[in-house]
C-alpha cells in the first residue's frame, strides 16, 4: 500500500528537526500521532527509515535514500491541490518559452536543503517560468543589508528582520544548540553560559545569526569570551569543531546528525531559538518588480505552507 501525504510530511519534518516533538509542532499534531504515522509509513514500505540516537531521531541510509522522492511527492500533491482549487498562477497566452526572462537576485544562506532551495526554485519554474533566478550566497546580516540597499530583490535570513522596513515571510522556527568536539560531553554537563564562555569558542562575524544569538548572553559577562578562530561558513565551523578547536552553535538538526555520525558532543540544555525568513524591500509606488516579488512570496508560502505578511 502506498504511503499517504501526512506520513511523507512526517518523514520530511523529522529530517528537518531531528526530534519527534519539534516535528510534531511543525505539523500541528501530537508526538504520539506523528509516531504512529511514521510507524505506518515504515510498515507500508517494509523499510526501516528512522533510528533513535538517544537525543532524538535520525534517518537511516534507506531513509536518506527515499528523502528526495518524499520531497518531490509532497510538492507534487501541493501543486495538484493548488491546481484543483484554482490557485495556480497563469502565465498568459504566450508560451513560456516565448516570455522574456525576468532576472531576480536571491540571497541564500546555510545549505540548500536547510532553506528548501531546490523545492522553492522548482515551484518557481513551474508557476512562473519566465523568472530567471540569480543566487548569491552569504550570511544573514549580509543578506539583510543587501536587500535593504536594493542589491538583492529578496533573500533568506535567520534572526528577526524589521517588518516596518521590509516585507517579511516567516518560514520556520530554527533552534540552535551548543556543539563541541568529540569527548567533551562531560565538560558540558551542568555548565552555565558563563562557564561555557571560559572554554575556547569558534567565533563568527557580527552579521551572522550565531553572533546575534550569543552577543546578548556573553555581553553581560565580566570577562571576554575566549575565541580561538573566526569563520563565516557553517561547514568551516563544523570542520573546526571536529578538529577539536572549540565550541560553537549549530542548528539542532545538524548537531544531532554530527553527534550521530562524527561523535561530536552537544548540549541541548544550552539552546537558543530563532526563525528562518524570506525578506524583500517594501515596494515603492512605481515599483515594476512588485508583481514578480509577489509571485515569489506566494510560491514560498506554498512550499513552506505558511502565510505571507
């Protein structure tokens, strides 16, 4: 028997969050209901897709193998629903190939999977094929600065953008936890944030969400934080943590994966919450690009199943 949509959405939510509770929160259901759906999915497919890690859930090799197909199936059902309800955007009488391309600069952060970049751009191509995306990768503060200055038409960012100055669409909650080198688990137990500040830290630029989350905590301390390196990419930060340089923050799902695969220590007791947003300049009265940005926000709202503001 084929899996149903809710079961696939449950698998995707677990892949994003790494815990049953947070995945259930995203799907607006109870953890027990989600657990039952996942058990039914594994039973229907005759495969073990998830394993418990002691800190949550992670995908098995079979689960990772099926994940892209699950994403495509969930996206296809969403498109079918939109078409049936008359919400699909029409592109006019001209064939898509004859429409002049509309270049749109989009600021990206993190890794493509974390912001569902592939799903988003595929949906954009299906609903507005004339849009020609130009991607520029950066960190949250830099994306916000470039959106405000007009160097980007829209972008993804973490943190708390100003809705008075920007058009914003909240996409998802994101939790960060402290991650440390292998063998440091005992050193993290029972520590306060002040205790952690005395340990070696991998710093990040002031424009990064790591810095924005930690600055209010460490700014109140009497002593400066002990930093041993400074990086501007999550992948580089994780490499330095694996190499034993020191502590940093990592998205909870990433930290759980690294704990399972690389043996890194983590402290979910030391967690900080933020959110992922899509942002764009507020349109001017004569802004000819407003309709294009409207289309992109609508597509993002469909992909993330949220509402624009």
